[in-house]
């Protein structure tokens, strides 16, 4: 009986002792729904700027922005948890879905659609996927339309290599007159290097007159055998070096000194192996000097300097420079050279009697610049990029 009385007294004390008064109770207010705002709204949003998500109250814990194809825009939440900003711009002609969650596990969603770009810029890349090239080959990108936002574009270009090759982007005009940016290593590539180029350009604005990019680009290639050619205008000989060893010396006849028919000098790069082609002097401003089919043609400049077979000039091989600007040799020498060389191999022309160095965009002329001169052509303060 005593125990029962104590229990009753205890229960009475816990009840507040007021015969059921509610003045001591706390009322629970319901949480307000999570609310977000997005800087891009509607179904005809102009692309070319980052997506920004802002929370009305509380802090963001997670934001996911996806397009209609399942691609996701990466981004970061600010230090105060109030906003999330995408790392890349919204792409033109794309449906986007925004999903957000706050720190109290509430969620909110939004969606928008970007309109098509008024003008689209495109990129031509010199290196096809899976190609193997020589040790002097740069990565070269030529743009269909002008690029005035060079720094913004360059930020989206990344070169990754298997051995941390040092290099830098540089901007100039291509021989066609279009804007061009190349990535050149500090020194010639090391044989065996694997290279990947990522061009994350989708949604990036080229600037005035250029339009937006509407896709990303990527390519991969490998550096092949270390083979280098040197042409001496003085000795009239072409030397082939493989892994630093002189493996072949070929008598040649280069351009006639003293005028338009002289050869270019300096460091050039084998641009393409074109085989048998028609060479017409009128197309390079030399009148009626020649019009013939030429075998084993290896292009060094856009303006038409080649290394090729020239049996009609055999009397001058190793004796005199008497061509119309190209480096000619016998069929028996040209055939094995053509079969061995790879696009991207360096050709350096030295000695007296040239017409100077070709313009930077007339082929791959970047190797004629010092490393500091080349780095200064980067739109990002001339800073080199490590790949």
C-alpha cells in the first residue's frame, strides 16, 4: 500500500499538479518548404553563362544539374552554403533539370531550357584520334569564327601526357587568316609519350563575332620514333638522324638563291605525306615555271614548300641549289625517305641563300621561337601549362 501511494504521488507531481492546465505545453510549428531560385529561368534562356542556384533559407547540402542526355554540370557550394555555381556554362539548345537538397534533408527542384545559339563556332584539330606522330608535332586548333575571348577559351583546353611534358598554348593567325592556338612542348617530345587533349568548350562564348561553342572535343595520340632531318643549303645534303645517330645522307638541290624561288630556312615540321601530286607554279605566284606531276611529296609549309623526288634536276643534286623552292632528290632516295618519315618529324633547313623563315602560321613554325617567346603567346599571362 505504501508503494502504491508513493507512485501516485510521483505521477501527480509529473503532471504539473494543476488538474490538466495546458499552459506549460510547447506548440511545434511545421518546417517551411525548401525554396530555391535559379539565375536561368524559362524555356528560351540564353546560353553561355554559369548556372547559379540560391537557397531562400537555410544551407545547401547538395545540388545536381543534369541535361536531357544525362550529362551533369559540376559545380561548388559557396562557403556560406547559400549558393551553388556551376564550373562550366550552360550549353545552347539544352534542357536542364535542377535538383537541390538542404542540410535538413528537404529537397526542391527546377528546370529550364536554353535556346539555340545565334552563331556556333567550331574547331578543326590537326591530330586524329589514335594517330602516331613525330617528335616536333604540336597540337593545333583552328577556329571557324574569330576568338576574342582567348583567355576564356584557353582555360578550357587541357593537354595531359604520360610523362608530365612541359608545354604552353600560343595564339596567332593561321595561314588561312583564321584564329589558331597551338600547344608546343618546351623541347621536342620524347618518343613513346602518350598524349590526350580535352577541349571542354561546350557553352563557352568565343567573343564578339565568334558565337558559342556547342560541343566538347577530345583527341589522343602517341609520339613515335625520334627521327629528325637537317637540310644544309651550303653542302646541298639532307641528313637523317634517328635517336641522335646520322643514319642516312642524301644529296639534294634546294631553292635557287636570290629571289622568290629560294627555300625557306629554319625549323619546320612535316605536315603531311601527299604522295604523287600536281604542282603548278601559278598557284604559288611563280608564273609558268612548272606544271608537272611530282612523286613522294612531303609538305613542309602551307605556301607550298615540299621535300620530293625531282629526277629532272638530277644534275644539281649535291652540287647546286636550282629548284623553285622545294628540296628535291632522286627517286631512289625519295622512295625510302617517304616510306620512313612520319607526320610531325622535324625538318631544319640551315645555311646561306634562303629567303628567311616562314611566318608562324605557314605550317608549324613555333619551333623558330625561343621558349620564352612562345610562352608569351599564351592568353593566360604567358604562363606555361604542365600537362
